[in-house]
C-alpha cells in the first residue's frame, strides 16, 4: 500500500483488511519498503511517522559521519600566549593598567552552532516528544538521544525553549537558500518531524512529506505468519522459507528445474512434516484452483502429507479439504489479522503439529 502525488494526480493503494498496516508494521523488514524521492500528501501524526523518524535518523547519521556544517568566527581573548591577531589598542590598555604580561588578540575559532545544525538538533529533540505521544520504538529514541549528544554545542535558549514552528520556518528557508539542496532531504525530513506530519491512510491535510513510501503488505503478512509459527512451535522444530530449505527441492527431480519454494516449510529434526503458503488475497470462503495445485506440487516435491494455505481475514475460518488424490491432507485457514498468534495456534492444533 502507499500514497503518492504525481503532479495533480494522487495515487493511493489501500489495505485489503482494515487495520492490517498498523498491525503488521512491527514485522516490517527493510525489503518490505520501496521508497521514491517524490513529494507525497501528508496526514496528521500517527504511528507511521516512526518510518519517517527512522529515515531522518539514518540521513542524520550520514550527515554527521561526513562532518557537520561549520563557520569561522573571531573571538576576543586575553592571554600571555598569543594565538591570533594582536589587538594593539586593547593591549596598550592592558599595559596602562599594569598588566605587562598580558596581550589582547583576536583568535579565529571554528563554530558548529550554525542555523542548520540547530534545526537538526531541534528535530532530533522532537523525536523524544513524539515517543511520548505515539510510543515510538525504543531503538529510535535511543538513536535520537545518541545523535543529539553530537550537537551539544548547538544548545541555546531558542533550541531548548523556542517554538517548534519557528524551527519549521528555519528548515523551509534553508532549503530555499542557494546550495540548500545539498542536504535538502535531511532538512525536509526534519521539517516533517517538526510539523508532526505523517502519511497515515486517513484524510489528508495540506502538509506533505518529501518521499512516497510503498509498503508490501503481502511480505509483512508472510513474515508475521512465519515468525509467529516459530514462536509457537517447540524448540527443535524449524519454520523456513522454501528457498532456504536444504537441500533444494525441484518439481522435476531428475532435471533439477522449476524449484519448489513454498512460503512455509515446517521441519522436525531436519525432515519436512508440513508445507504452507501464505496468500494475501481477499478471503472468499475457498481457494483458487491454481493456489491448490501449486500447494500440492510443493507438498509432493517435499514429500510431505500435510499442506495448508493461510489467508488474512477479520475472523477465523477453517476448511478441511481432506486428502488429495496423492494422499496430501489439505487445510484452508482464514485468520483474524488482529489475533494472529492465538489463531495460528488453532491452525497447528487442527493439523496436529506441535
């Protein structure tokens, strides 16, 4: 699913089962996302802002690794060891006061409390606020705290006590300045966090986010089912993807072509005992013939007599198809996406797998 704005055309892909995105997001891995650098419509702050926060922290980590922006400034100093340009007027005033051992001079110093760095610190500090509102992942909060330490020299009264909307204006003005596109993505993400904009699947606002995010819910559902089965089964029982099961299985064993790669391979003592496929499709009370045929071919290739399909739904349903012509006992399960652990436990119980 996702939402993107191309010129005056808005493309929005919705979830098949209501609430699936929020529930399955915890199973998201990097390969589940496709990110495009195009402006996208925004919405009010919601749980999905955690994705934007993670991207902001990733960009910020790259920024500090290359060295933060800096500027030179002159600092007036007094000392017996000169490390700058001597100020004759102030030095004579010191001598007139009897301080013959001191000289006044202007020293060039490197300062990193630039406006850009102060904006980035303000956005990083805002992650803490968002975590209290939405309960962001702990790893994001700890990363934000660690990165904020690198900007300690940017802490001033405005950063600590100023209004968030003022730093939002600063971020927008920095992007519009000449050379502002060098760290444009980072500043735009900082602005998103400061504006508390997100990309929830709800009514949009006038806000926008600097990227379009497309999320593969099919992959998330498959990952969630596989990870949950691993947690439910006893130690020593493995749940693998067909592509990772060893040795590889082929539909035509003598020719080693058309490899069988089911979504779920349940193994006991390295021996497959059941084969499953996860289908992120609308549950219509049965399965398509092509899905059944594919499942039976997988079962035959792995030489197992138990096979099942799992569909997302808003309630639990079980259909026992009995034994196929080749003796494979086949089940169809529709599970409530909000109650995955307990309903997968019912699936295992129905198939007598522990």
